[in-house]
C-alpha cells in the first residue's frame, strides 16, 4: 500500500501534536488523503466526514478524542478536499457511483492495518459520512461501536425538487451532463461565502470562524455544490439503506433540533428501529454538532467516549 506523506495544514487543523497526513490509493486508482493523530491508549476513532469536508476540519475533534484517550483518523473522500477527482472541475462534488466510497473505506482500513495505531477501532461519522458509514457497517466494518452526527439518511429539499431530482439525475447522466452542478448550486463554497447569521451549520461564532479560516487560507480545501450524478446516486443510496434492517452494532446518533441540511425523518425512523440504538436530540443545535457550542461539543464527545468504553 502506498503511504507517502501528503500535505497537511497543522496550524489550521489546530489538533493534537503528532498529526500528519498520508496518501492512500483506492482499488480503482483514485488517490485519497488521510489525516492521522496517533496518540491514544484506548483505541482509534475512524472519522468519516461529510460532503465538502477534509481532514483539517476535524483537528479539534482529534483533540477532543485525544483528551479522552483515543487516536483518530479522518479522510478526504474522493472528489473533495485534496483527494483525487474523476472529473475536470475540482469545485463540483462528484462521485460516479455511491458505492465507490466503499473503495475509499477499504483503502482507509488497509492504512489502519499498516499503521501502528491503538486498538480497538470505533466509528464516528457526520452527514454524508453517515450514509457511507451505514453501508460500511452493513458490509461488516471491523469496529466495536459507532456514533452518527446528523447522518445523511435522507436529503432535505423542497417537495417539488424531491420529485424532480431522480429524473433530472437520470437524464443528466444519460445525456452526458451528470458532472454538471445540481439545480440551485454552483462552484462557491458555502462556508467561504455565507455569513454567520442564520447559517445552517453552527450557532457557535468561534467554530464558524475556524471553518471559514480553513477554506479562506487554503482554497483547495473548499468545495462547491454536488453534481447531478452525486445527487442521483445519494438519493438511491438513502432509499436502499432505509429498506435494510439495522446492522448489529452498538450505536448513538445525535441530531440538532434546528437541523436544516439532512432530512430528520429518516434519522428518527432508522433509530426507532435500531435495537439498542439511541437517538439524542440536541436542543438548539444546527447541522454540525462537532462544530457547535463548547457545551454541545463536549456532550457529543463524552457520549461517544462512554459508548466506546462500554464496548472495549
């Protein structure tokens, strides 16, 4: 397995000492980047980020897990961050098939196997990463327990768009336009261009500034809207996962009461049907609970650590 050093912006990540990044190559040749924070004696957290995200964004999360005794790995999924692209436009969030993300998961697991990281392994995922994570659990991912933050088990959109999106995606792919931006989106990064007031990600100004500084200082980390194919593939994956029984893993999911990015309804439905699973509704929180106010962030990491400690 290829393990050459990759660019890593330690100052922007603001994570614990020893953080670094490596390149990994998926089975189809796409290069992904992993961020590694190796210090911990209770196990290693595999952190699956959401769409548009990148390893530096989770530097502070690595610090929170390190304070609780856990090492951490995060990833730039194909098509975002500094990872490889399969289309020419680097600003569009694109994947040819949603199943391709599982090739990235396999590359991550190969890296974990080659690195001297503490065991056991645990899984934490956010938004789109929650869909990738749920599929990986169905395929037997070797983790002891999993925590979901606002998982993308459904995409929030107006009813008219919801009915049109599948047809738009199919036609776009058939006509060779699948790489074009989905309706109402474009090349600009939401975090780079939006104002803090009424943003849909966090109520905490310090964490908003942390995210904005990263994409402002290193524009290559930023990403615009999703492609027609990404949207089509994501909707199919969400429907497919919803029809499957919950996999047999201990799970905690957290969802903000002000969620405006993913559809909360499939999250409630899935967790109501997950034997032993728990859904924590976080009062007043927006989409990114790991980027929320200090008290909400602490509660998230405490809940994850408690779940992990119960499943050594």
